């Protein structure tokens, strides 16, 4: 089916209008009219080949919400008219231990990215969500609660699940003291989820002007990190810390904030390796771990949780012709807190 979107044709080129063909429906596929597509910072990294050689032309976008327009002959999971979401991957091997556990993001044979990749046949280019139409195997799409604003749902398919998954895995609950490092597209979702799970939430940020927003989102405390003494005063007080920033920082300052047997989870991807003082781990049997998005069952669980608690991302909705400017503003951290493209404008 003929599709309109935006693409880049080289790592130094801007996004520009692009017309291409989506595949016809296979028996287990669904087609959707995209309503909104979020802009993730990883889109920018891949478009600009900052994570290695890319596949061009590239249609980015892996935070996708829309409405089902057509279903394949074997599909029972969705009906025409259903709100639907698509996230960071569109397939996986389906047979490894991770896939069988519903942890497709850790597929031992590699998940299939929503864009900048080939589908499992090895020859079909996967084009992402900066477009007006999408086609996907129904097993890799999720239901969107009808009570939620669709523009605010789009970033949940990446930014949302990236924070929900570690909070659930490490058991955020009432009585736990949870720290969120950074209040950006990722961090602000961490605040909302941790608070909804009943934890006491502290935001760590180098930007004092974000305190009002953090408290409005549910944070109990806000700590300005420009002064390291503000961190020293909180040593050994946290059960769980989620580091959402990609900028270089002294990770040891945050490890020292953990209680006995507590964990710091790295979510942001720094440009170079952290220098970890192992003594900070040994002294209180602390752990440092990593986490990446979530599998299909957990993404669906997260969306139902959001529907129950009326949680969405804070977004700025833009037209398609504003995307290149939005990229520059995203790099400059000039957005509260996620750009979302209105697909009607493609």
C-alpha cells in the first residue's frame, strides 16, 4: 500500500518527504493508520550514523500509535477500529529462551528493529513510524486503552516501557525510596510510574528550573546535582536508582547513595565507559545493572497500568515539516518532554 512519510538518504542529510510501499497483508498482519509517532533520541543517533553504519533510505520512528484499518485472515487479537501501538521491535526469532519467556527485547538471535534493519526474511527493509501507514505481525503489536490521549501514548512505546520494566523488575512499591537521575523524556516517565507504584520518589537533575515540573509529576524530593555535597548528604538511603541520562557523570556518587543490597540501573547509554570504584559495590553488597525496553507482554501490561492510572507522556505535538527543527531542539534538551509528530501532516 502506498505510504507517505519522512526519510533520510545519508547520515548528513535532513529528513525529507518520502513515498514508499508497505507490504500487502499476510495472514497474521494488521495494517494501521498511524495517528502519532514519537521522536526518540535514538532516532537521531541512528539517522546521523552515531551508532555505526546505517541502512538508507531510512524512515525512523518506533513510538507508534494508530487505529487498525485492516486485518489478516488469521488475526483474532485485533479488530478494525481498535487503537493499537507498535514499539522498538517488530519481530524476533520466537524460539529462543528469551522469546519463549516474553522477553523478545533480549532475543538471543537478535530482535528485528522497527527501522534501520531488515525483516526476518533478510531482504525486506523495515521502515519505521514517521509515516501515515504501518503493517506489522499482530503478535508484535499491543492494545491501547481507549481512555488515554493517543498523542501522549506514543512515547510510552519506548520511553515509557524503558522505565516501567526496571521499576517492575526490581520491585518498586510502597516503602521503597527510588531515585530517578535526569528529568527528560525517559526520566519524567520514571517519576510518574514510580509514584503510581507507591514509592517515594527523588529526582536528581543538574537543571534547578525543572524542580517545579518534577514535583508536579509526583516527585517527593528534587536534588540539584551541580553541587556534589547535595548527594553526599543522601548516602546509603536509596533502595533503587534509575540513571536515565546519557551524559558522562561520576557514577560512584550515585552508587554511594544505595542502601545495603540495593541496585543502580543504567538506562541511558553514555558515550564512554563509566569508571566504577569497586569498593563502592563491595562495601554494601550493592549492584549495578542495566535494562532495555520490555517484551510484548510487559508492554501490554504497562499500557493497561497507564489506562488504570491515567498516565501518559508530556508531549509537544508537531507537524511533519517541523521534524528537523525538533531534532535540533531534542539535542539541546529543549522539549517538555517528548516531541510527537501528527501523522495527518505527512
